[in-house]
């Protein structure tokens, strides 16, 4: 089971996208869910909140960031022995 990506989730880029001058680790926000969740429009902003890029990405190109501790193991984490 994987964690569903939702509108306004904060995500990190998992791949380099040199055509867009975006690099692995850059943080963006999901602003649109496309193709019934098969893709997402992610907006990348500077520290002042100005958008410098908005691009459609597949779920395997991004990961959802979490700011709260998990009460238990997250659904996408591998089981530990």
C-alpha cells in the first residue's frame, strides 16, 4: 500500500528535470490532480512564494513530505524484522 498523494501535499522531487531547471530534492506543492491520480501538477516557489515552475509529474517522480511523527509505521514503509 502506498500513501495517496492529495491536493496541497508538500512533495519533494525524486528525479532531476534539467529541461525545467529542477533538481532532485527540490520541494513543491501539489496544485492539481490529473488523470484520476496518474499525474499531478506540482508548483515550485521561491522563499517569497513566487512560482518559478509548474510541471506535471508522475507519482514515481515525487514523494510526499511529512512534518509530524507517525504514530505507527507508514503504510509504504517496508516491514522490519
